């Protein structure tokens, strides 16, 4: 192979082209490539952070949901206890009212019984007086013999 002027000219032109490219063309291209690499790395980092944040948010959501379920269960249990308490109170009040009504009815029955006994005593006394009148064939004065009649009523 012969080294001639063309080869030397081409070599110098190639060296100038390489120098020009390394000095003026390559730095902006390299800067653009590095900037793009940074953006891609930042995007990947953001993606990783977003994924971690998503997992954290999902864990928090699960915790909140679990807490809400526990609170709901506690509220339901409280409501059941309250319901039982209200039923017990209502039963107690109903029993008290029933006892009160029974006591009142018994008192009324006792009062009526006493009144009826008193009426019966008076009727028996009147019958006894009428019977005694017939036996004695004379009338007994109620006003004069009221103490005897009262004794008779008490005895009956």
C-alpha cells in the first residue's frame, strides 16, 4: 500500500472531522443523552416511590377498614346490650305495673268484700230482728235497742 497525498489529506480531514465532532457535536449529544438518562432514572425512582406509597396507602386502608369493622362490631355489640337492657327495663316496669294493678285490684276486692260483709251483717241483723219480732209478736224499736243491734252486727 502506498501512502500518497490523498491518503494524507483524507487522514487530516478525518482528524479535523473527529476533532470538530468531539469539540462541537458530541458534547450537546452527550448532554442530551445524560439528561434523558436522568429523566428516565427520576421516572423510575418516582415509579418506585409511587409503588411504595401505594403499598403504604393500601396497608393504611386495610388498617382503617379493620378498625372500622372493629368499631362497627363494638357498636353492634353495644346496641345488643342496650336492647337487652331496654327489654329488661321494660319487663321490670311491666312487672311492677302488673304488681301495682294486682295490689290495687286486691285492695278493691277486699274493700268490696268488707262492704258486702257489712251489708250482709246488716241484712242478717234486720232478718234477725224481723224474726225476733215475729217470735215475740211485737216490734222492737231500732233507736232504743241500737246497742243490742250493734252487738249483733259485730257478732255476725
